[in-house]
C-alpha cells in the first residue's frame, strides 16, 4: 500500500493517552481514594477528559475517542460486583461522561472506578495503572439530622437580653457524624457557611447585633455528600446598646474646677480649662470646655474609664481645634508610664488628620479644620482584634490589627502619656466625651455625630401682599423686584370638565400660586442671613423654564458675598443641564467647583423640576439634585465653604459689578435648611 492509505494509517496508529487522575471527576469532585474519597448525594456522574495523540489527527478523519468505564464494589455478601459502560465517540480533549442510573450502586458502600480511552483501533492503559489511581466514592442517600443551636449570651426566647454592640456566640451541632458544614443566616445578615474542625463536630460563630429587636438565626447542616438537613431556627431578643460607662458632657458652669460625670467618675480640671464655651450647633450639647494647650489644660480622673483595654471598648467626643499644626490629644487612658489608647489629631504627615491609637496600631483619617467641630469615635473590637475610627459618623481610614495592654490607669482628657510624661495637649474646645465598654456599631456612630436639621425658611410664593411673599417659617419675606409677579389662576377661568371647548389656563407649579420672572429684571430677595454657607446647609426650589431653547445661562438661586456668589444654581443651555457653581473664595475670578445634572428645558410644558443643593461640611461634599436624583457628575469635594454676606436671591446672580443671568420662567416652594439633608429625604 502507498503512504496515506487506510492500511498505512492503521499501521501507523498511536494508542490513546492514559487518562490522568487530574482529568477525572466524580460529579464535580476530584478523583480521590482512601480517606479522601468523595461522597455523592444523587445518581453518580463519572467524567474523564480523554486524549488521542495529536499525531493521529489526519486531515481526512476526525480525532475521536470513546471512554471505557469500569465500576466495582463488594456487596454485603462479600461478592464483587462490576459494571461497565462504553461511551459514544467524542473529540479528543473533550470530557466523556457516564450518567449512572439511579439505584445502580448501593448506598454507604465504597465504589471504585477507572477508565481508559479507545480510538477504535487501540486502547490506552487504564487510569489506575502505573502512576495512576483508582477513584472511589460513596453514595449517600440519607439527609443529616437538624442542628441544635445554643448561645450563652443570647438564650432563646428570653425577653430582652444584653444588647446592640455586644457579641453573641452561637454553637451549631447536628447529631449526624458526617456533617462537614453549616449554612446560616441572621435576619438581614450576615449569611455564611461555617465548617467544624472534624466531620460531625460542632461549630461556633460570633454575631454582633447592630439593631435592637427580635432576631432569628436559621441553620442547615450539610454532610459530605452535600445533602442538607431541614432548617433549624433560633429566636432571641436584643436590647438597645448599653449606656456609656463614663460620660462627661463638659457643659459645666463657668468657674467650675471639675467636670461632672453623668456616668463614671468626675474629672478634675487643670487651671488651663475654661467651661462655658459654645457647643456644636444643632446637637444636644448645651456648652463645651476650652483647653488652652498649656501644661494646665487637661481633665483627669482618679480611676480608669476602660477597666480592661483588651476587651471591646469605644471612646468618643466632639472636638474643635484652635490649631491643626501640631499633635493634640482629645482623650485617652494611662497604662503605667504609657498610654493604653488615645484619640486625637495627628499633624505628622503632609496634611493633618484625626487618629485613634491602641495597642501599637494607629488608624488615621478625616481632615481637621481650625475652628470647625468634628465628632470623633475610636472603637476597639476584641472579637476581630481591630481598631477603627469614625469621623462625623463615617468610618475613616483603614481598620488596623491591635494588641492592647491589660494595664488600666487614669483617664485623661486633653493630654496623653509616654515615658517622658504628658504631652500633645489639646488647644481648642471639647465636649460630650463618652466611653463605652462595648462596640459602638455604625448606626450608633451616626447617631452620636448627628446634627439636627433646622428649617430656616419656606416661601410657598402663593401671595405677595405689598410686594412681599411671606416666609411660612416666620422669617424674612421674599421681596419681589421689577419684572417679578405672583401668578395665580385668573378668576372666572373656564372649567374644562364643564365646557369641552374650554382651554384651561396653566396651573401653578405647586399650591395656588408661583413666582413668575420675566428674564429681564425679574427677581425676588430675602433680606437677612438666611443661610450660613460655611456650615452644612440645604436649599431647594421648584423651577420651570419658559423657553424650550434658552439662549443664555439663567440662575434660579444664589447667595452673594461682597464680590461673587457663595453658590448659584443655574441652567446652562449649552450643556442642557442644571449647574451648581461654588467659588472657593469671595473674589472675582476665584477657582470654582462646578457640578451638573442633565435636564432639558420644557418651555412651561410640564410640572417643572425640583432642584436642591446639599453641602455637608462634615464630609466636605456638595451635591446637586434634580427631581431627587444626583450622581457622580453632580457630586464634588468642597473642603472649605465660605460664609455669604448678602441676601438670598431668586432669579438672578452676581455678574461683574451688578446682576445678571436673570431667569425667564417660574419658581415655587423655596426651602432653606441648616444642616445637610440626607439622600433619602431629598425626593
């Protein structure tokens, strides 16, 4: 025969390759034997990737192989049983599978199997030969029994137990000896899988309650075959978080020589401490204490506030630094000649930040500003071994592993100790110092830092007696300038539901009236200090443009300083967007932060748009909302807002030496708040 004929090909055929153990699977589990054999729950599926040498891949025919599977076991009478199966041909390199029929192998019996490849002319060695291995599995047809659940901290159905911020430990244990995992879930999470040290053993998980109220844990036991038990449930009741073990409001009367403790021990004050300073606005504090930064500016107790710093604890305070150029301590606790922990201001880096130090670990974050209040919270979680820092209710920096000392000394406010004595003394105001003997959870951190909202003005713009629309909050009215009128539905207008030929007049944007501006001179002004734009604020309005294709920018809200606006909200037709423009300084030509939100002008064909500005001084963020929606393009960092000195303007903005960007359209429901309204309340 000539080369390339069928006989020559047969003579030149190379046998298939021996299947490798790593290419074999029982179900989705790797081939294993002995103590590592696998357990399967349903009808077994045996799989093998088989190869024929590439040299056999002749152009005239496909490179095909079949799998010859062999399965055997010893039955209850000691007799070996054996099953075989040859699969259909498949391409070299693809898996060949044997879906064994249900009931074809007995349960709770070690089943062995192997495979070899057949290309129609020759067979490979068995996968068990030479350096290969037999694969073993056990068919498990019984579900594990339900798990029992117990907790020493949170006993089941006891009306109410311990509380938020205190870990519970929950032990799950199934009577079945082949359980290798437990899947679990608490209401709202966390959800997870826990594995015992040995099959059939118990496992214990920690759980930190974040909210008070009824709680439930559900558990399923999973055995080696992946079979699941029925669900076990464990119900318990969580109390609110324990009150602080130490609390100094620092709102004592002027001339006091110590700080009264609402909890814990009174703190003696050095002569560099003066009581009666202002408290952070819109908080429950009524006053604060000023520390002068000298060696006499401190408060101290004769006992520790944290009995054992190796256990979970938290320390918090309101702080307003008079200086950010040096290290300063808000609060801490002695540990012999050193400090067990300290909360304060760190000025060692390129820019200052807040810091919490415990057990040799420091967490830093946030941006202290001279003369600005911030709420600080340092938490040590003994369960995780991590220290964390919150600034103004938001976690800052990266959690760090800490190894606290067990030594507990006097609690210090305004200074910290090392081998050379006390240093890093606080200069500025402090208030509301608290110490907890537990974890303070994120929701509580936000609550401790909460500053109330306050409605400063609400102009519904339905009437304007004597040319001024009143403030429903009792403040300054909006005085209407030339080109500004209050629109109301005209008396005697036809009623379309009674007269089909009637063309009804436009309705006000909200209520019974709105402010209509002519786009030339029209505006309205609220005299007095409506907003402090150096602090957190929110302002909103409903606005409708009169033109579908405006030819120039038009401002709906602005608040001026001497030379420019502290902010303005305007429609920019080139971008088809509402813009918020905030100059960084009260100077002409100052750099500006500009954010935008897309919106097409509707030409008074619609219900208008609700625009809102939120400046959060605590997070140094400003957001623009349109119809309740913001986004990345409408959010920016703004570290230092400055205080506007002029009256609130509706319908115009500063341009050069005068006014411009007059709005042609309608405005309604103007509201101004002190404080940053949260996202969920904007719509």
